[in-house]
C-alpha cells in the first residue's frame, strides 16, 4: 500500500513545529510497511498534485504568512482543496490553517483575510493589546463519528493533549466542534469549544505537534485515507506505543489531570 501526504505550504505554514505531524504520519506508515510520498503543496504546485493526495496536513503560521497563503490559495487551487475535503479526504489543520478554512480571519493589524468558507466559522484577533492564548491544552474529542470511533479503539474517552499559541479567536457557526476543552483556551477562551470537525477533516488549535502527542489520531487519519483509497476495510497493525503512552500519562499528571479520572469523568 502507498499513501501520498499533501503538505500545505511547508515553508510558509511551519512556524510552530507542525511539520511533526507530517513526520508522525510518515513514520507510523513506514513502520507498518506502507509506502509514503510527501507532496508539498506550495505556490508553484500544479492542481493535479492537490488532486492526488490521500491526506492533507496544514500547519500554523503568523498573520503575515497566512495572508500570503490566502493570496495564492484562490481559484482552481481553492476549489481542488474544497472538493477534496468535501469528499472526505482526511486532513489535519492546525491553528493558522483552520482560520483559513473558515469564512475569514481578522488579524490584529491590517485587513480581513477571506478564507475558503469550507468550515462555517469565523476567526478574529481582538487586537495587539489582547493577551494571546498560550499554554498547554487538553480537550476531549466529542465530534461525531470520530469520538465514537476513537472511543471504541481506545476503550476510553479520546483526550487530546497539545499546546496552543494563538491570538485569533474562532467562533463556530454551523459546524461541529471537534471537542470540549478540559484545560486551556480552545477556540476562543469563552465557550469551551475546541477545534472543528468536518467530513474527515480535523481543525484544531493544538500544536505539540498534535499527532506525536496523540498517536491514535494519526492512526485514525491513516486508516481513513487507506480505506478511501483502496475501498475496503483496513486494519492497521499495532505499534509499540508504550513511550507515547507514558509521555501522555506524565503530561496529564503534570497538568493535574490523572488519566483515569479524566477518562472516567
Ligand atoms: N496567526 C494566527 C493567530 O495568532 C495563527 C497562529 C498559529 O498558527 N499558531 O491567531
């Protein structure tokens, strides 16, 4: 089996270390003997490249870079990305990239940046004087059907551990929240929503990067991608995740959240 990972604007959208998501997907495939191709989706990329990827990864960026990306992500490219996500291509979009999948992002300085309007949500930066949302983030995935699917695999509530660093606040409209905040700010520090979920696309403020800290989300994306591509059920072979699990346990303990208490609450 083979998988093509599309990486949106690798140089412009990599300010916060989200390339770790690409590496995590790549390694978890390779350890299982699944061949991986990483396809950079950048300014010079042809539409055909957008069309052929099996998973899409988008990272965080600063306001200035987001503006450059949005100037490029127009017309046929925007359409190709929209169609892929509409049709269920799995994707993980962190921080700056979900802001661009919504209707718009209003930066602290400068003009509103129009987004793709794929996720029914808006993002606004309350201004340079406003405090940024920075710190460890923990949320429970509650969106359907991903919450149920992950709960079945894990045998407990799917908790995401990450780190957030954003000035923008996101307000969901007619789109499911990916989860409910347990610790941290989440989408806006007000309504306890964390991220958004659309078809098989995960939008989140969780850096970390997200996938190495939450390996089960990486496997969910890989499985969805392979099932779509090969049009059959796929069972991923288990990996030794003892180190990742120990790290998660330790992190939850540091944050004052004993894993069993959170999982059972
Ligand atoms: N520029 C956006 C903000 O500050 C996104 C930041 C990020 O991607 N971490 O809200």
